[in-house]
C-alpha cells in the first residue's frame, strides 16, 4: 500500500512538472517546482477526505487547454460543468460515437507538446543527453509512465556516476611572458617549466574517483620524467584545485599515500587555489602538518615560483643552477625581465592536443621549402635576439659580448642552449616575428 502511494505521488509529480515546464518554455514564463509540489500535496490532502482519485496535472487536458487558448483556471470550471452536463443529458447520443474520435482529439492536442526540435538540438550539443531524451520518450510510450521514468532516471544516474568517476585531468603550461597557465590542448604555444609538472583536477575527489586520479598522475609523472617531453625529470607536481569543492576521507588517505610515495622518489607536491572547505578538511585531517602549509599557494604561478625557489635552496651544484637559469629569468617575479633568448622552452602543441618534444619538427612534412613560415632554432643563452628599442636593433657588438659572457656560464650547463619554436612569417624587412 505504501509502495503504491509513493509510486503514485512520484509519477504524478513528475508528470505535472514535465507538462508545466513544457508549457512554461513555450509561453516564456517561470515554474517554481517547490510551489507545484506544495499545490499537489494540499490538493491530495483535501481530496483524501472525500475518497477522491489522486490529483495530478493532466497531460491530455493541459494539451487541449493549451490548444484552444485557455489562460486561467476558469477553463477548468467550464470543462467540469460541460462534463457534468454531458453525463446527465447527452450520454445516450454519445454512446454510439466511436472511441477513436476521442483518441484523435487527444493525439492532435498532444503532438504539439512533443518538442522534437529539442532532440535535434541535444544531438548537436551533447549526444548522451539526446540518448536520454529518446530513452525517456520511448520508455514512457511503450512501457508506461512508471517504467519509462525509472529507466530514464536510472540511466541518468549511471552516466553521472561514470563522468564523476573519470574526471578531466589537464596538463598546464605557461603562456610566454605571462603568469598565466593554460591547458596544453587549448593553447598552441606555451612553455614547460623544467622539472615542474602542473596538472588541474576537473572534479571533486571522493572514493569513486581517487584511484583514477592517482593512477593518472603517476602515469603523467612517468611520461614527463622519461625525457621524451622534458629535458629534466619531474621533481615537483603542482596540482591546481579550483574545480575541487569537496574531498572525502578516502581521498585524504590517497593524498597521504601519494605524498609519501612521491617524496620517497624525490618529488614534492604543491597545491594551488585550494578552496576554503577543502583546506579546512585537509587541516582537520592533519595532512597539512605532514605536507607543510608552505606547499599551499594562492595561484599556479606562485606555486611554480615556490617550487623553483625550493629547488635552488635545496639542490646544490652548478648543473642545477644552469638548468634553472632559463626558467628563473622569466618565472621569479623579483628577477628582471629576460631577453627572448633566455626564456624557457616554447613548444607548439600538435593539432591532436598531444605534447611534442622541444626541437622536433612542427609537422612530419616540414622541409626547407616551408622554412619561411615555420622555424626551429637552437639558441645559446644570451646569444642572438636582443630586445628591440624604438624600432631598431641593438648593437651587434653588445649582442656578441652578452652572448659570450652568458653563453660561457650557462651554455655548458644547459647542454647546448634553449630550444625555441615559433610560428612566424617573413616581414617586409625579411626579419622573423611572432
């Protein structure tokens, strides 16, 4: 009995709110779902004192009212009086009327409420939503309202769980000469910071997706440390947490284990743009004490600077300094702006969004005939392109002296200089410009 009552109330509300939203969208007015539920509840409570049928919004009668242009509740009163008059007076003549006449009236009214254009729009925008639209329509049509709604709601929950279990995890790189970090698939030209892997988590962390997040981060650390994508192994992982609005206990255990395992391999984790709720959870769990509060930074750029400063302070040797000279000149805010020849490695992302090693050709068919539009140059630090001032080049002797002094100190440590990839065109003066 209770199960039947719950099913009747849920189906009645779903049908009422569905027809109400359909008519509201057509006539451009708003529907408050909570107010609709309250009205149905009050109507059913009052009807229960007279043993009335469960009250809900009628799909067919609403369609008929919409077709004839009814605007107010007076139409319901008129319809009720007409039904009473027909039952009392015209029942005998109408008994010979074929039933398909009534069906034709209902079908002609309901067809106007089937918004097939929305199905076409959903197919163009997002195919899973279009699939749910068709599934709900066919389920209600062939299996009834109750079974059709249960099938469509269950499928929707499965899709939501699947998408949350496999959140988007993006690799970020730095836009040249800016403190902005973007997805490598969104920007075709960017710079990787030597030894620093920057990733962005696309959803909150909970028990169902922490294994996927952990495995994906480990996979990226291995790929970037192999030398195919960066010249130096990964020593820092910066995790951008803006989309992460909550975190559960399973995710906390995963972060503790991952922090410990990465630290054993000489890799530190730094978090950026952590929300207040997530930070409070990390603090209460004691994870911040193990990690260190200095490894929570307000922005990705600040996190990268912190990682580089930590590397300078804790890694000794001229080789380390040589590798970081390029990144420091454009990353640390207190340093002066570096000339283009001393900037980190800019690399153009291929059309498929995958990462390409620095110095590799921008396309497989690259040859000498296309050098006027694409060029890959190996530049020793401090050598070549000096900044232009007032539309003129600096004196070549200054460029030579700077190239000699800087090249001697940094060239050897950098192992041949900085790989710079630019998509350029030949100007009227025959010079290359970005």
